[in-house]
């Protein structure tokens, strides 16, 4: 018990943030009208249009720590829901995925903003007191398979967009309670594996 508490205090003092943070749960859809109706009722919030004009997409925040649900067009190779994780360096993260036995299935692609959305987006950032230069993109992403064949998305998010996902200087560290519960789980695992 004392060991777990000391681990939590030590870890909390370092302001732990994850290497890869869940930022989006994407639900591919063939029929937007049906999907929007379903998820609007399911989440209890209307979904907003994405800032890109390259494809139709919608999103809604689903947690206070920067996780969004998104609905995008289903692409041929999509089997189902994809979890997207923010990473600091997309190229490095993809290398780690392959080193750990995963496979990149969609090479890095840009996530551009529609020129019509930039002014609106800048006003939102101003309202949030975010003083970061706005680029024409929200970041870049790729999709990989983990060793078990599950699709995971990786996103390197531009600094100006990090406020929405609680990343970078806007990051929220894990709480003491989360770390305590996690450390107990690790201790239990070690005990069971003896």
C-alpha cells in the first residue's frame, strides 16, 4: 500500500501525460442523415460540421479532457470504429508502431481546413485566448494496424489546435486517483504473474 502511494506521488510530481492520448473515436458512415440522427440522440448534443471541405464529417465533444466523437464517410478499407491517438511526432510514432509489430495501412495525410473555415476558426481561438499562429491544417494523420489487427489512427496536431484536445501546453495530467488505481492494477498483475 505504501509502495503504491509513493509511486503515485512520484509520478504525479512529474505531471504524467501519455505518449499517445486518445483524442477521437471515429464512426464511419454510409448514410450521414441516419448517423447524425442516431448520434445526436445518443450523445444528447448536436454534432458540428468539420472544418475541412475535402470530405463531409461531423464531430461532438464526448469528454471534458478533449475527446471527440467523429462521423466521416466510410472508406473502402474501414471495418468499423477507429480510435485516433494524438502523438508529438507522427513519423516517430509510425516507426514505433512498426517496431512493435504493427503495420501502417494509410500513409500520413494532411488534415486541411477549408479556406471558408479559417476566419471562423480564428475567432474561436481568440475567444479561448489562444495566441498560436494558425496554419492551413489541423495536423497530419495516418492509420495503422496493431499486432492484433485493430485499426488505430495517429494524429500529430498543430499547436493552434491542441487546446481542443488538451494537448501540449493545454495538457491535463493524469490525476492522483487515476495513477493510484493504475499502480494497484500493476501490482495486482505482478502478483498474479508470480
